[in-house]
C-alpha cells in the first residue's frame, strides 16, 4: 500500500538538533550508554512506525519459520538491515541530522558516517537477546561507533527493553564471543565477577538510547502480545578506517556494509555517507 509523503513538519524535526546537556555527554562517555528523553515526537514515531513496520514484515527472512523452530538468535528478533537502501522514507529517518549530530557530539568526533541501519522487531512471545558487544562484528580501527536504538512505542520491562552493563565499554569483557547461548552465560558470569552494574529500565514514548559498539548489552524476552518495534541506526566516526578483520563475522560485515573499502582506508563506500560534519 503506498504511504503518504512525509509531512514537512516531520521532515523539519529530523533536522533539528537535540540539545544535549554536558551531563548527558558525560554519562555516555563514562557509562557507555545514555537515554535521551523526548528525542522523537509522538507524531514522527507514528508516521515512521507504519513505514518501517510494513518494510520489516515484508522483508522478514524468517517469516515462514515458527518461533519454536528457530535458534536463540532468531527467536530474539526479526532483523532487517539497510532499509534506507530500499525505501526513500526509511532513508529520511536513517539519515536524520538530529541522530547523526547527537552521535558525533556524544562520541566527541567532528562528524559521523552511516555504518548501517536495522529493524529489530522482537515478536510477541519472542525470546531474550543474549549478552554481547556489537563491535565483535565490525572491522573498525577505533571504538568510535555508536548505535541509536529507537522504539516506535513505549517499551515496558515485559516487552524486552535493552539492558546495559554500566561502564563495560572500558573493560575488556566478552569481546571475542559472538552472540549466542554461550555469550549469554559467559558474559553473565564475567559481569558478576567484575562487579559490572546492570541497568535495566523501561523506555517511555519518545526515548532513545545511544550505546557504544563496545558496551555490553542484552534484552529480556517479550512476554506481551504486541511486537517490540525498534529501529536502530549505527553511526561511526567520519574518519573511521577499515581494520584487518579478526573473525569471520567481521569479514562478512566488511562485505555487507563497506564492500569497496580497502584495509586501512577511511570507509568511504557509497553505503557509508557522511551524515553530519561540524565542518
Ligand atoms: O534489540 C535488541 O534486542 C538488541 C539490540 C542490539 O543488540 C543493538 O542494537 O546493538
């Protein structure tokens, strides 16, 4: 079904800077994540919820496989990447200056490039997301990567909001373990042994979180009868260079998200446009 063009008032909101406080920037750098209230308006969320949900359900690679027959990873969410390449309105959201500028300011970089976007829909009765770090998958030469995790609705605890290991981006925990039942168990034990605090809170409508690629995180199962509808945009430093892949996941992600970039180069593939630069 065709979707109506985005209202110019909503388009303008995508470009408006978010007024980050010094405290929010400090929290992000020390804790490895920060929650930003009222990042998006209810009308903007309702508009893009329709668009992203339609795309995600139509492109869902697991749509014919019942939940019970899937792996732990595939029970955790429906995952569809780079929606911005498939739909002009998804691109409006994925390339918002508001998100890209906040990411640069939080990391303290001059600008940000696109790594990729992802819809992460935890279905009704969908399983937990095991503990992991994202950068295990990414062949990046520095830790200047960050995910904006934006739900289209409020996310109560029983729907599976993200849970973060506070300050875990500064500790070397679980960096070699891919997301799996093993990562859930091994990282859980390491978190306890290292006294890392787990921060697990509901999201109100309009809240987003930003977390570093090296921050440990997980999510509980969705025990409600609604889908947890989340869109994420992953940003990196505009100067990010391609590092030698450390594992097969990093080789795959090189191929998927920055195929023309050579080792040691700035990731300047057509898939990695600069989304914000302070100049
Ligand atoms: O949405 C989830 O359950 C996991 C999300 C995640 O791992 C991420 O955005 O880095």
